[in-house]
């Protein structure tokens, strides 16, 4: 099932529920792609990333990509395509001071759209709940003004998230040269995306370093500077977060979940899960998840 809506200001909303779909050579405006259930894979140039619940992907205006859904369970995806005019008005309002906005008129003839790092971002906290409200109103065919409010707020929250996840974290790298620091940060985000996309597989530090074009030693040292943990510890966190999601939202057995998120030993998984969330997986599923 697909639902596509073009708003009066040319913002576009798209929802799809399916187990199988494939789209080749797509090119759109700046867009945000989220997954509510299942997964969706994107091929951008020579790299492929997979988006799962709890994350979203940003693609810039003009980026060419393929996307595909192949899932045993029903996948539920949602995307926002921001019109250039809406984006221009937003970015002027976001970046200029109240004085400059009041002094107007503003010369927009030299405006260039902001480009963002095309990577997987965490869909948590305010931006998660804002997106969920937007999706609910979209599915209920709500008034366009209300949808615009949520789209505007999504963009506002994303800019705040971008400041935290990209600008602040990249500044934590020891590299003195800005060009070197930016290139290193891009390669570290490749490592992060590789783990987020392939957490269920048996992947090693060598696999991650090869994908991100960094030596294992360089990857280990610099990854810790921006994520405050080693790549292995980050991978464990991803697996535990996805296990928590599955315990709450699926009927898979505990042993099935252990394998699906990339663990091989149930007892090790139970110990790590309890250390992180203060509950055993069974207690979380039977009690805690029921009331949240």
C-alpha cells in the first residue's frame, strides 16, 4: 500500500507498507527517510546502507540512489521531501537574527541550499515523537496547515540534531587541519553506518576498517574520540537496542532474537541486556514493555 501527497507548498509526504519493492535511479529534493517496521536499503553510489526502526536517512537534493525493501515481515516506511522554496524560507529564518529578518527585504537571489552529511541519524526523543505525530496526522488525512507545522518542526529538530551529531562530534577529533578533520569524520560515519546496516552479521574490526578506508588502529583510536566507545562496544549497543525493539514489537522467541541481532550465546546476551537496561529480556518483554 502506498500513500503519496503533495502539499500546497510542494512539500511531499510518502508512506509505503509492503514486503517487497524496488526503485531504481531515484533523484529527489532534500529528503528524510524513516522506517517504522522492517527495513529499507539504499544504494548511494558504491555504498549501501540499511535503515531500521530507530533511525532515519538524509539524502540531499539531486542525490541519485536506488532503494529496495525485501522483508519477511511487513515493512512500513515514511519519507518527507522538502520543497526548495520551503527549505529556503526555513533556512533564512533559522540562520538569520531577528534584527536581520525584521530589517528585510532579504535578497534570496544568491541563496544556495545547505547540504548535509548523507548518513544514518538516530530517531529518538523529540524528533521521533514529532515524526510519529506527523505520520498519524498524515494517515488521518489531516489539514495541510497542521501537516506543515509538523514538517517545519521536523526540519527544526533535524538542524539541532545535525549540530549535535555532526558539527559537535567532528570538532572532537584531534586533527588540526579542517579538511583532514572533515574527511576523517566522513570515514568514521561510514564505519558507523556499516555497523548500523549490518549489525546482525558476523562482522569484525577488519571488515569495518576496510569499508571505511581506515586502518584498524586509526579507526579504533579516532572512533572513540567522537562516540566515546570502541567500534565493538558501539556494535554491541546497536544489537541490544534492536533486541529491545524486537522484544517489544515482535513475537520472536528470545533465542530467535539472539540470532537475529547478531549474538551467538543467549547467556551472554541476557547478561549484556541486563547490564544496559537493568532488566532481563524476559522481564522487559512481560512487564516493562507492556506499559510503555
